[in-house]
C-alpha cells in the first residue's frame, strides 16, 4: 500500500495488534460466485465511528481484536474509536472514547486493550482509502480477499474528508454485556435435532469457545443429538446460520463464513444481534431464545417434508 511521499494523508501502523483488519460494509450480493460478504462484525459500532468523524457508511475503518492498535498520523486528522470500550490516548495523553478526537501531524493514537467485549472500531475523517477489491475495502479472513493483514510500518492512505465531524458530547453505544442472548429463527434443518435436543437447544446456557473468530462464533454446551447420520450435500448458508457440528456443538456463522456448507443449519440468529455476536468474548455465557411465534420444542415433522439431503 504505497502512498505518495508528497501527500501526508496517511497513517503509519506502529503496532498492528492481534488480527486488526480493515473493514467496511463488505461484499454483499456475490455469494453465487462463492465470495463471502465479509465487512465489519459489529455494523452498529462501525457506522457510529464513521458518523462521528463525518464519513459516509461506506468508509473503511480498522476493526481491532482485544488488544487495540497504534497509529502515527502523517497529517492532522480527526479520528474516533467505538465498539468495545478501551483506553484511548493521543501522544500518551488520555482522550475520549466514543467521540471525535483531533490528532496533530505526527501524533500517535493508541487504542488499548478492550475493557469489555472484543472488537473496537477506529474511523478517520476521509476513511482509510486502500484500493477496493470486488467493490470493498474489507479484509476477508477466510478467503484472503481484500487488504493484507496489518504489519508494523505499513502506511494506510487516508481519503479526503466529506464533511465536518459530528458536534456531539455524547454518542450512546450499548456496552458489551457479560452475558448474551441471541434471538434464533427456525433453520431449514431443525428437524435433524432429536426431540430432546430440540428442547435443549433453548433450555441450556452455552459458553463462547476460545477458537471463535470472524468466520464463526463457537458455542460450547451439552452436546445436541442428531436424528440423522451422515452429512448433507453442501448447500447455501447465510450470516447467522447456526450449524450443528458432528460433535453436537454449535457454531454461529459470521461475516467471513463460507457461502456453502454441509453441516445442518438448525437455526438462524436474528441480524439485530450482530453486535452481540461480534462482542461476545471467549468465556461469555450465551443463551439462545426462540424468535417470537416460534416454539421452543421439537419441530413437528410432516410426511410431506423432504428427506435429509434432497433439498
């Protein structure tokens, strides 16, 4: 990501942090080509950060994971940090989290370790203006599409600001909770659960597993028994699909999920819970709640229902 030496509108990565990536609204509409949507895992926090600095919703931000990021600015710019609350400093002096902050030329912005949740979002007025790939500046952790991972010394170009930063002294954002509840709609393969497993799906508490990432939120609980042996032919899947794994555990597919899969989808998390999924740290207690109008018990199977693997 080379920048013009005569143009100081860039940010140099001093410390990239763990899994910090560039994200925007993603690549919707390309699943038929096998391209995941990607994009910010916490769309609300991403959008708020952009609004605070005067960007449109399509501007790219930095999505950090737990331990923040450190940037040095080539020219004065306005930045904002939202999402997971974290200490924010400019040239080692504390500045507000969740509000526009002006950083002078040569100034160093540091986002520290998340105090709650997982992912913080760093927006700069003008957006991080890296070259788009298939219409998006998002990094896809699964396919490798988009900008490369951040490394020390990397320069990130910054675009021209569109408008003045927001004139606010408070920007409400719900603090990530120690416990999460996810609303789940019926999945196309919910009849793969035994009657006992269908009841247990909503009755038990799960724990977010350590190996959760941008591809999927892994939930550990009492194994859920399958009614059918074997695997399905691969079929299309969407964000929020709750897949039943062979060991009886669950994974909620997130932004970088593959576009097809063979594990049965027993439910689909409501898109309104995207932030809860993005900010659920390992060890967080999670409960699944049936969407309004959905029974929490076993699905009644009809003789007209297709047999597994025929859809």
